[in-house]
C-alpha cells in the first residue's frame, strides 16, 4: 500500500518556503512585542504634549492685568492647545483658567504622574477600543514646580493619532519582515537548504544506483555540522559500496565453487582409489607416507562436500568429543607445510594430559589456518609456538609467531574476508573461517598482540568436559 501525497500546496512542501513563512511570522511577532510598549509611549507623549500646550495657554491668560481675556481669545487658546478646559492646582487651591461655555461631562480621568507601565499599556488599548470619550488628564507643571495641571480633551483626536501611528507601524513592520525574511531566506538557502538538497539527492541517487560512483556526495570542506554530515555520508557510502562489492564477490565465489565442486570431488575420488592401492605396497617410505596422504584426501573430499565457507553453504555444526590437544597440535605441524630447511620451527608446548572437548576436525582447521598465517609472516624464518592452559570453565590456546607483526590495515579489518589479509594477494579467508569455527563452539578468537616482536592469537573455548 503506497502513501498518499500531502495535501499542502507544492511550494509549501519545500524547506525554503517554510523557512520564509516562519521568518515573516517571527518578525511580525517581534514587531507586535515592540508595538505594545511603543503605542503606550505614544499615548503618554500625546497627553503630555497637551498638558504642556495647556500650560502655555494659561501663561497667556496670566499675562493680562485682570487674568481675563475675551471669549473669542479664550476659545482660540483652547483650540490651539487642543483641549476643552484647563484647571490649575497649587497646594489646595484649584483655579479654572480656561473652559468652554458648557463644560463637557468627563468619562474617565488619568493621572500621568504615578502611572505604571502596565497602566499605560492598558489605557492605550482602551483608548484604541473606545476612541470617543471625553477624558481628564492630570499632569505636573513642565518647569517642575509644585502643583498640577488638569486638562479636558476629546479622545477622538488621540484615537485618530494612535490609529495613524499603528498603521505606520504595521506598514513598517511588513516591510522590515519582508526584507529580513528575504535576507534570512537567502542566507539559509545557501548555507543550509542547498547543501541539504545535495545530501538528499545523493542519498536518493545512491539508493537507486549504489554501484555508480558518480552518486557519491562530494566533500565541500566545510567545518560545520553540514560538512560533518557530508563527510559521514561519504564514509557510509564508501563502506556500503565496499560491502556490496564484497557481497557480490562472495556470491560469485559461491557460484564458482558450486560449479567446480562436482568435478573436484571426482578428481579426489580417483586420487583416493589410487591411494588405497598404495596400502598394499611393501616399500617402507610408501607405507609411512600413504596414511597421511589418504587422510589429506579424505579431508579434501569432506570439504568439497560441504563447499567452501563464505561461498554458498554454511559450516556444519560442531560435533564435540574429547581428544588430546597435544596430539592434534603435532598433527597440524605435519600438514602446515613447514619448509624443509628448518628455518621455521614448530614448538608444541601443550601438556600431554590436556584434553579438549570440541569438534576435532574443526579445531584442526582453526590451528591449520593460524599456523599457515604465522608461517607466511616469517619468510626469513622464526618460531611458531602453540600453548594451552585450562582456565575457569574454559581452555585458552595461544598461537604465536616471531614475525614482524600485522600491518595497520590488516588490524583494522581483522577477520573480514577479502579485506583483512596481511600479505599481497591474500584473501583474508583463513582468519575469517577460523573465527567462525571458534564462535560456533561458543568461544572467541582474538588478536592478543601484534608488534615488531611477533603476533599472538588467543582462542578461548568453553570447557564442556
């Protein structure tokens, strides 16, 4: 069952459009947070200006000898101050300086002297909401002298000014948000969106054609998180491509083994018949060599019947049985292929009384693979040493050589077929097969040390005796 397509518009599905919309939204939210105290400050300034204008108008009245002016001048002074009445208060005396013939009814009073920020914000939004009230505003003298000034004004003038101010703020906010969003959009487009598109395109192309080397992500050299993601993706692609090549190699190997298995078994069967005929020869040398030859052919036939490990078939499960480990080590020495000039010595340091409960044939293959690897690590000669000791519910076997140690690359890919070989032309199958055989017994094969003085592998097998 396939998933349905998102219902949102196509242009909204991309990261760029969403970033643009979010940037505009966040800038507008910031502008709103700035607008709230600024509109309160605008109202406060407007009212303070009316108080100052009223104070100037009252000074014109005081300049006359009898503190009286004509009605026409009084109305003109009130109009210039944009108020409907002015009251001066000094100490306990209140003086009505200027007013219209019919003083208006006051709907609300506001004292600017002790107003808190919360009061100013609340009163500003109330003015925007109401807008047609007649209000009394109380303020101090502009020169700081003792007393207060009270003015009566129509709030519609304030409301109109606040609406104009709010409209200008809104228009400016939209322009700022669009400019900011555009700049942020371009910055994110080049720093984040485009690299992410390349990453996702590389992953999609790699999924479709993992063998195609052109689908690998290029390293931009960036030191930030995007650069780290690009490098890690490149490493993952390299590792996965190598694993796919190895898998294809193993599949081809299994196919090849399955094709030659039948013919090889026929050849070995013929060799087995010939070797059986050698059993009746009276020559001492033939009688000494024939059992070893027959045993070798039997092992080869058995391996062919199971097919090569890591090819097509799996290893048969181990069939544990007690056997003397020291005798098996001596038998491995006969088959490991030691040079006849004696430059490589085989040292069996296993106690004669140590028995191991395991599949003898599989442990033989483990020691044979380790022994051959040790011999190949010492082209100029040296010593191969086999030691074993019982431990708590286990037996530890150590295979050591006096070669020059494993290369760094071989240690990084130890026990990996076709990548963990320590010599040119090697496949690395020996260690991989040996480890699988040990793990099948419930044990483990590890590299104990590898340096200029030699290499030591350790086999830990559970003691089931």
